[in-house]
C-alpha cells in the first residue's frame, strides 16, 4: 500500500483531525499489509512536517521510516517524464508535482 504525505502528516501531528484514525489504521495493519512510499513523498512529507511541527518532528518521521524499514521507491527519468505528461495533460487540475509522479 502506497502511503502518501497526508497519512504521514496525520501520524506525525497529534493535533491533526485524522491523527487517531491514521494511528489506528497503521497499528492494525502493520505486518499485515506491506507499506511503501516514494522518495518524492518522503521529501514532501519532510518539508510539510518540518514547516508545521519543526525539524525534530521531521527527523523523527524519517527515523521511523528507517527503523520500520518501509521501502522507499525512487523515481527514475521514465517516471519523471510520465509525471510531466500527466501534468501537461491535466492542466485544469491543481495536483502537486509529487501527485503527478505516482508511477513508481
């Protein structure tokens, strides 16, 4: 299961309205469903958590990914080219670069 920035942020921020739900979901599914994320999601999550909760929280987030050994898929040039095509094809949408890059 691909874990996106919104879920990582909800886990990190105890005041987030989805924190308890995210915590429960991850707690129940850990070990049952293989979680993965991407390098771009890691970067986006680091920036969001760091800007809202501070650098120590961002470091804790990254350390948790390392400790739990959640695979981090990396985007390659083919993925980035596909993201470019998606962004161009859907010019009326406001999704982020990371959201366009979901192909790994």
